[in-house]
């Protein structure tokens, strides 16, 4: 279990990111990323596996090392950008974002139904959420993973509240809270490339069987809310490019609801594959996500609790 001091470390990192010049904090982030690649055998292995899944083939050793470093650098940029967001002006937030497909969100909100925006752990999704609240003036509800210790969870929850987001902890009451948010016209953002609770739907994802959360498809069927796959890519010059894809086809076809949920979740998995594949070095997933990942960790002497 993480030490309570972890929350203090994150608070200190956030404070430094907000007071140091951008060039300086970027340099620190790159150094920490390189150290993480060198030190964390477990995370390095998982990054290698996920990257090669996303590109669709095995990479030569030198190319694989280079791109894994890029993945860690991208993750460092995510934290730097996120921690600096509260001090940015509305104009800076707006100038830093380009987008495609935002009309899908506006169409849904105009009809009085909040859309369900489904994202992978990729790029700068916090920036996109902040832009919705302070520029587009559309309320945002985010379902977040509970963290240990509680101080760490509260740090992240309070940070996102500072960005204007309504925070719903993942758990037994999350479904009701999200249903109410959809009915209230909120944009509901769900990170859905990892089955955190290990009770999701079995799908094929990047050529391997695993599970993904059933929540997005279930909610869309219950509320008749648009289900919009999305990714918020980092731009080389700074800021993000947010791509919102057309809504998935969400309708009842089968006798059993769970069969419809399984079909829609599989469709969503294929959309997420395409979004991740467009910038695999920005995919920040560093946890085991397929059954073979646990076997690979066992093989290097880094066993990880299995679901």
C-alpha cells in the first residue's frame, strides 16, 4: 500500500510545476522519466508490451527503447501540463486546443442529454476537460479510480474540482451519480481502456482477449445517450488536439441486455484501438491489462496481484 507521504510528494510536485519556468520543469520531468525507464523494470516491461500491441508488430530493440522513452516522456508531460492548468488563463486554455468533431457534443447537449465521452489513458485529457468547463461552459462529470491512501485520492479529486469537474468515485454508487449527470446535461468522461474493477466484458483488444468496462455501453443503452470515442493528443508545439469520433451505434438488438452490452463494448474496443494507434507513444497505460501481462511479470520476478 502506498505511503501517506506519496500524497505529500504529489502536492510538492504540483507546486513546483506551477512556480518553475516551463523550460525548467520540462527538463526535470524528462530527467525523472529517464530515471523511471531505467529503474522500474515492471513499468518498462509493460510499456514495451503495450506499445508493441498498439503498433501491431514487434519493434527492433533500439527502436523499442527509443519509443518507450517517448512514452515515459509523454507521461511526464501529462503531469506538467495538468499541474499548470489551474494557473492558465481562459485565453491560454482556448489557444492551446484544436478539436475535431465537437459538434457531436453540442448536438447532444442541445437535445438535453449529456453525451458519454470515452477515452483511453492517452495524451492530455485533463486539458480537454478543463476547456469544456471554462471555455465551452459545459459541465463535466468524471468517474475516477479510488486510490490508496485516501489522502492521495482526495488530492487528485480536489485538483480536478479546481478544474471545474464534478468527481464521482468508481464504486457501487457511481452508476446512479452518472445517470443523474447525463440527465442534467453534463458531459460524462470515462477512461475505458482498462478494466479497473475486473468485472467487465470480454473483448478482443489489440489482438488479445481481455476485459473492458461494461459501464459505457450500459449507460448509453439506459439513457439513450451518445457514446463518443475520443482522444486528446499532445501537439508537438504545445497544447492538445482533441478528436471526437461520431457516436457508436447504440441500440437493442438481442434478447439479453448483456449481449447488446458485449457487442457495443467490442465496437468501442476497435474504436479505441484506432485512436491509440494514431499516437502509441502517448499511451500512458503502465499496468497489466491482458492475462499474458501477469505471466510476463511473473517471468521477470515481478509478480503482480491477479484479478
